[in-house]
C-alpha cells in the first residue's frame, strides 16, 4: 500500500486524522446570555440588537451547509450531536479544531465587541470543549481592538482546549501593521496558533479595488486577501519580533502560494533595503511559519497539475486536512484529495502536520 | 595569471570607481577608503552592468525599526535590478554562499618596480613609461575555468546585449548557445520533481 499511486492516501498510515476547520455556530444571541454580563443581556432584550452576524455565507448557497447539517433548533454547525454524527464518528477524527466565525469584528461598539467575544469563548468552553474531548477551539477576539484582543487571549489562552486565535482574513488594517503587535505578542505569550480564516467584516471592501457585486466574486477572489496578509506579516517583521509565531491559513486555498513566493522572493532581492529586518527570502519565512488547510481545494484541471503545485510549495509540511464542516466541498472529504497523493505526503496532511502545528500529543 | 595595469591610484579617489576593459572583460575598480577592489562588471543574476550601479551602505535590522547602518559606500546595487553585492567580497546579500560576482586582486605598485619586475604586467590601459609616482593599480586575472577567453581579448557581458544569462537561459528562454560556466543562481531551486517532497535544500 505504501507509495502506491492511487487509493493509498485516504487511509495511509496509522496516524490519526486531524480536521483543522470545523465550524461551531452560535445558534442565536440568547445562547450567549449565560455568558454575558447582565447589562448586555438587558440591552439585547430591550433593543433590536441581536449580536454579531454569525456567517459569511449565504444560508442556502450549496457550499454553505451540507445536507443534514441543519438541526431543527438552529443554523448549520450549531449542533454538537450532528458534528459527532456527520464528522467526528464517520471519519474517525482524532482531533477537530473548531473555528467559530462569530463576527466580533463587525461590532463597532468596543465594549460590546469585548463582551461578546468573552461570551462566545466561555460558550465554546462550556458547550463544546467540556463536552467533547476530541475538540479543540479557536479564541474569538475583537481583532479591531488589538489591546482588548490581547486581554481576551490572556484571559482564556491557557485553557487547554484553546489552541488558536481566530483572525478574519479581511481586516481593517493588514495584520503585519504595528497596530497589531500587541495581538501578536499575546498570541506568542500563550503559545497559540494564529488562524487566519476566510472572510471578515471589517467595514472595508474585500477587494482593494472596491466592493464586488456578487458573493461569487468575493468567494473566488479571497486568495488576494490572504496574500496581502502574508506580505504584510513578513514585511512588517512580525515573524522577526515574535519568532515562535505559527500561522494557519484556513479556507484560503493554497495553489496561489508558489507563484506568490516566487514574486515575493524576487522583489525581496531588489527591495530588501526597505525592510532590512527581513533577513531571509520571504519564502523561507513562509515555509517555516505558515500552514494551509486544503479545503476548499482550488481544483486544478488534472491531478498532475495538483501534484505539480504541491511540489512547487517546496515542502511537504505545509498542508492541513480540513472538512470545513458544515460547508460542503466534497461528498466524501477523505476521498476528494488524499487518494491522489503519495502515501507519505497524505499521512502528513491527514494529521502529522497539524499535530506539529498545534502541538497535539501523539496518539497512545 | 595575467596582470594588467588599469589605472593610476590617484585616478580613483575614495568612494570613486573606474570601469575598465581588460582581457576581454569589463571590470569595475573601486576605492573604499584607500583600499582598492575589483569586480567583474556583470551581474550574476542576468548579466546586467553591475558596476554601474549605485553604492550604498549595509542596512541591517534585528527587528522592525531597529535599523543599523554601517559601511557606507561598500555595498554595490546592480544597475538593472538592484541586487546588493559586497564590494569587498563580491558576495550577494540575498544568497551570499551561492551568488557572487567574480572579484580580482588589485595591488598598488610603484611604476619603477613594475617596469623592473621579471613578471612585468601587461600594459593594460595605462601606457608607460612608468615612474615611481603616481602609483599604479594592477589587476590580476586568472583564466576562466573551461575557457580560453582570457587570451581572446573579446569583450562581452556588458550592456543590454548581455542580458538573459544564467538561470533563464539554461531553461530555454533564449536560443543562444549555453555558456561554459553557468551562473550559480537557482541551481538549487526547489525541485519540480513530483517524487521529491522534501524541504527546500
């Protein structure tokens, strides 16, 4: 089975399967009441404010929710029982990393942003982490307020269930900006991964060229946002100031990365005098510090193209298995991608790369 | 090893340079605070006229904003793409072990000694009679590996016609015949071989 070209990758090796992108959705604002200060509960009861939006995806778009993932009493992704039934049990997931997309970044009231972020994190501890040992979670933060975000990271960052801080890919300022250094310092202090995830609601357009008209454009064009974040993080020296930083790019695709690294390296040779703290070729920083989830896959036309692109990444340690539940990218996530890969690479993507990234223990 | 007299020492003041053609090569001779250095005037990146580029100091920083500026005037940036080279060593900043420009030994010698020496240098660009003062700059040029171009006197590698050398050319971007000494750059670029998934070498 080892090394055979077809059919080997899906179940290669004994290493456990680690799903690096599973969404847990706050079903409705009332679910946060037990975790909110009383005056915010009162505020929600007496106003039309219903908390932040919970999803970047049109509810009925085919990718938004796989069949059967919508429980009777809430939106897709709000049921732990369904998550067990549809992902954890049938795929044999050893660990799944929760990525809660509660849009704290859309809240312009700073006290509300901080209070709702704390409530969502306490809700994650009580209703997900405490109930299911296979889960780890991402800290939701008011990223638009880096000092408050750092405070929230310090508040819950030592909980063993939290392995990551979720940063929406779209931000008010690029994440390398010095405005965000307190946030990076807190992430490094608590030994967490910075998980940069598709989407975001910062108030400015998803494209630097302006507002797109259709969800289609935004969804297909998000790679440029991820690229700009990487350009910023490397160029503004985040990885030099905080050398233990680990970054996961989630739901951003990865086939754009080789071309981006070529260009990034090329311009560094010309222009590195402008950023003398960037001491190595940018691609060397990226291969050391950045990992990427595989779903949604960019779907190169042929398997050969896919394998060429993976080879161009220049490392077999960059890719992370993910289902992106409850979003649907493949009828069977294990068969969509891994069987096309050499067994050793598939084994790394299934779990070894994520185990190293998130510091997860080896299975007994 | 051939030696060529390329200038009088007072022709090139500190911070100055002179680009000379000797033995079929274009060579830049630089004066850094009274010490002389000579580099091939052809960037190992794409063959650009490296020695025509601007000089700058060495910019370093441990972390953002903590800029340390040293060795003003000792870093040469290629006129075409701005890649940086250390005039003292010929090494590039971006890949110092792999990407260097050829450098030549320069000595400063009195003219009367030159004229009397058994291995008297070829006249190069400066004609005799040589006197004790001013002193003369003598560049030593070894024959290139796998090539007898040193004897041919041909001039190349200078100006726009010399572009697209090295890595791109070897990959078939140009129909011109392959040079005997391929550039060092990109030899160890990561493999496109499908069976090799190792980390970058």
